[in-house]
């Protein structure tokens, strides 16, 4: 998906200025359509305790929900992403994030 790739470019500053707000906007467009990689990247941005950018506020609950959707993806092509999402959820669950702890059982 082109929008996902634009999100990656904005997040990494590849070919344009790094802009996490724009990255989040593009990730959200595709995540809402069920694209696991965008769900992962947006979830990773939102679940953080410290914002990646002041224009991208954290939302651990929304981040955990997005990551849990990735954990539920089926197919071998999604396995590396599933494992990364599960690792992030476990990390946040270990830090006392209740929603992340609940989402671990989703996969």
C-alpha cells in the first residue's frame, strides 16, 4: 500500500523531513483498512509511555488494541510481525499496562 510506504518514509525521514504526525496519519488510513504492518507501526507509536512527537499523543489502550489485531493475523507472511507485536504487548503488560495484559490472550 502506497499510504503505508509514505508513513514509513515520514517516520524514517527517507526522502523527506521526518514527521511522525504525518507518519501516524498515513498509518491510520491503512490500519483502518486492516493492513497489519500499518496496525503494528501505529500501535507501536501509540502504546509508548513517551510520545514520539508532541503532535502524536500516546494512547496505550488504542495502541494495545492495534497490536492485538496484528497478533490475531493468520498466515506465515505475518508471523514475524505477530511476534514483534506480542513482544511489545508483553513488555507493556510487564510494566503494568492492563489493556496490554488483556490483549496478550487474544493471540
